[in-house]
C-alpha cells in the first residue's frame, strides 16, 4: 500500500495521465481557434507563471504541490484549446482534459500526514485513480453512450472522496472550512459546468469562462499560500534579527542532547540580569559520574544515545519549574543547558534570603537526582547514573557570569574528588588561588635572580663523629619572610614553570660544593633531592654530564636522591634515567624509605648507593611501633649491605635510640641544623679539628 501512497500522490500520476493525451484520437481538420480562447489561454499562463517562479525561488510547499499545480494549469489550457475546436473534434478530448483537471485538483490538496490519514488517503487515491482510468476508457470506446451519466458518477465519486480526505486532513474547524471553500467548492462548481456543457445547456464560451473562474479560486488560494509562506519566512528572519539585536543570537542547540549551548544560556541570563540587575541566582553545574566507562564500552556515538535519554529525563523533570531560567524563549521552556564535556547547567532564581538559598538548591538537586532512571539501557548494556553538583551563588562583586560558571565547575570538581553529592564554591578559594599565583610569580623571579638561601646538612658516623657526606638544601622566604624548605615549596615551583631551572642550579651548586670540599681534604659525597617525577627527563642527564666535564670532579661524589613515591610512580621512565645516571658513575639514593615490598623489589633490581629513613618520631616512646619498623629496616639494610642514613635525628634521645638498634650514620640537628654553603669550608675545618684531628 505504501507503493500507491508514494507514487499515486506524486507527479508520477500526473505525468501518467498526461501521457494519455497522446493516445490517437479520430483525425480532425485543425483550424485556428478564436481570439476569445487565445486571450483566456494567455490569461491563465500569465497568472500562473509568476506564482510558479516565486514558489520555485522560495522552494515552498504551498497547498498545491508545484508540479501538480503546473499540470493542472496545463490541463485547463487543454480544456480551453480543445473546447474552442470542439465543433471539429467533438467533446471527447475536452472531457479527457476535464477529468484530468478534476483529478489534479484532488491530488494538489493531498495531505502529508502519517497517522490515520495515510490509510484513508491511500484508499481514496487508489479509487480516484481507478475512476479516472475507467472514465477515460469508457468515453474513448463508447463516446456517444450517455456521457453525462458517466461524468456525474465519476466526478461525484471524486468529489465525495475529496470531502472524506479533507475531513481527516483538517486540523480544526477553521482549517476544514478553508479547505472546503477553496478546494472542494471549485471542484463542485467545475463539475456542474461540465455537466451543463455536455447537455448543451451552456455554450462553449460560457464553459470556458466558468472553468477559468473555478481555476481563479484555486489560483487565489495558491497565491495566498505563497504570500503566507513568504511572510512566515520573513517573520522568522525578523525574529532572528530581533534576537540578535537583543543580544540573543540564534545559536544551534547541542547536537547530542538538543539542549541549548553554554553560549546561548549565557546570553539569556545576561539579558535577564541587564533587565533585572538585582536578580539573585544560584548557578548549578552538574554531571553524571561513571560515564567514562560508557564511552569505553559503547563508543562515543552509542554513548550519545544514553546521554540524550538522560538529558530528556532531566529536562522533563524541571520543565514546569518556573524558578529556573528558561534558556529557550522561542519554543517550549528548556531549563537545562549543555556545557563542555558532560557538564550541564541550570540557573535557579532565588527570591528568599541567603539562609534559605541552600535549601532550594538542595531540593532542586534531589529533584534532578530522582529524575535519573534507575537503569538506562542501550541494547544489552545497562548502567545506573549518579549526579554530582557544584553550586556558586551570583553576588554583586562584579564577577562575570562566565566566571561564576567556572567557579561552579570548580565546586563540582571538589565534590567529585571528595565523592560528595553536592559542593558549594568557597570564596576563600579565590583568595587562596590569587595568593598562590602571587607566590608563583615571586618564586619565579627569585629563582631567576638566584635569590634563594642555600645551605648544607652534614652526615656523620655517630660512634666517632667522622664526616661521611653532605646534603645540599635550599630555602625560600615567602612574602611573610617565613622560610620554606624545598620540599614545601616544590609544588609552587612546579606550577611556576621554573622547577627545572631550580634543579639545574642545585646540580651546579652541588659540583661547586664537591670541588670546595676537596680543597679542604674532604672527599665525602654531596646529595641533592629530586622531589618531582617531571624532572626525570633525558635533558637532566645531559646537563649533569656537562657539569662533570666543566668542574672536572669524579661523578661518584654526587648522589641523586629520589623519594620512594617518585621512583615507584615514575615507573619505567625512572628506571631508564637511573640507568643513564649510573652509567655516568653517579650514585643513586632513595629517601623516605618505607621498606615496602615494591620498593624492595626495586632496590634489589638496581644497585642503590644508600637509603634514608626518617627517625623524627623514633625517640618519643620506648614501645613506639615506629621504633619497631625502623629497627626492622636497619636490620634489613645491614643484611643487604646497603648504606642507611637516619634523618631528622634532632636530639640526644633520638640519637641513643637510633644507636641502640644498630644505626650508624646520622643527619640532623645533633650534627648541625645547617651550614651556609659559603661557610662550609670553615665549618669542616673546625669540625675535623674537634673530632678528627690529623
């Protein structure tokens, strides 16, 4: 049945009927037609041509489908021409064109609905098609047998089906009345005129005039439809222009969710704030968590289907909430916008005090959470989504809406990291961020200007106080003039982008320190720490190799210390860099050694020069578990024949406890809190004079 609907309601039917006009009819002697007929033909063509051109230019589907409208016009031209010479050829050809004209009138008003109208329209199309063929066949083979009866039966049936079709095509009484007036009544009028002409009740000229009159009614209807289409198109364009003038440019919705984009949402809210400056808003950004596994399993294309389902459910749940800003003023209210990634946005207009604001926000978040289906499915895949919310209130600090949205996204990130359902943006974080940025800028300048404090902590053997090594350290004084150790400001140094320059300065100073110590007859190692895994790059190895050549000192006196967590997190990259450093004869140390299984495996695979253990809390209690752990580590390193240095040994109690468990090498306040690098030669000379005189 779809075949009939597709083909019998399109131009194929019209073309098929037109071909019938080329069937051989009885021969006649052609004579010139009257001036009256020529004028009518010119009149019809002159009227229809502009409408056809306009419809083509605007590509508008008016009530008369354009190809069928053209065929109907040509059928009327055929009626006029062959009626004018009917005295020579008879009524056969004019009647064929008349039935074609009536059928084209029927099909020009065909509906494009896809519900109940399909079945009714499909049946009526087939019957009209059969009736037309039957009528043409009967009058062709039996031209003198009651032609008026066949016309009454055929035209009456076509008009009856036209009424049925119009009834189901019409939306409302006004539309029904319009179609009956401008589609059905002209057909009834034309059928009556044909009937009267067949019975010689009216002349050929009168028949032509009345046929043209019925066409004019249809023509006016088509012109009205064209004008309506043009006005509607101009209105839409004017509406878009007005939206642009208002700052609400027509921006396409997000393609995945059919929700307004961030740009459109920002324009709408800014327009609202411009008209109502004192409006208090809560900007809420939320996202479905655990969505990454959907992309991984289904791929982005299929996961967009689930995202569309989610967006639809969320939008429907808040569609009637008038406290939410409507981001789409042209159609039904849309109160959710799509941001970048999986982030969604709602703007809640607050009319109460700030005390109750959070109550409304939390109520809305619960409403959106409950709107998420229990299990969203695609084919055989099913997943329960959970929502996480970040909230930022719009205050009068002069912050732009885009910044407020960014703050809400920061709060969302905090909620996600802390596994919270909802988080509010803290204004103090802005202050902290600004302070952090100032610290980064100041540290960057101090590193470039070499405005840092460098000092050394000695390492000794406790039983005889013999110097066994040194650790080069650095301090930075922040804005409060409080000293920060390297490990405390390493994060600031990383974000400032100068951590690599600071490390190179440390390496250079380490080689200078080795050279200075050798001049006072000390051949101990100098250790430096690399606290960031981002420093484990081939460029660092190349720089150390250049310094070895520049200062011409043995590389075995340099110890590169890596915190255990850095070694384990860097993985294969750390092993590669360590291998390259060892090939230069540089020693490797592990600081903050915990004795974990993974770290022991790492040490066993690589020849590490030394390990360091933090003994800060060792002497607080005799039965402290910390003491038991350090005792086990000291015993373990002795069995592995691995050098162990106890750090943070800052008092005699800790020193005694460390010595009792077998510890030998120490670093901390019991030796010295720190010596400036400029005074290290004097300090070494004094120390050796006290404990190790030559």
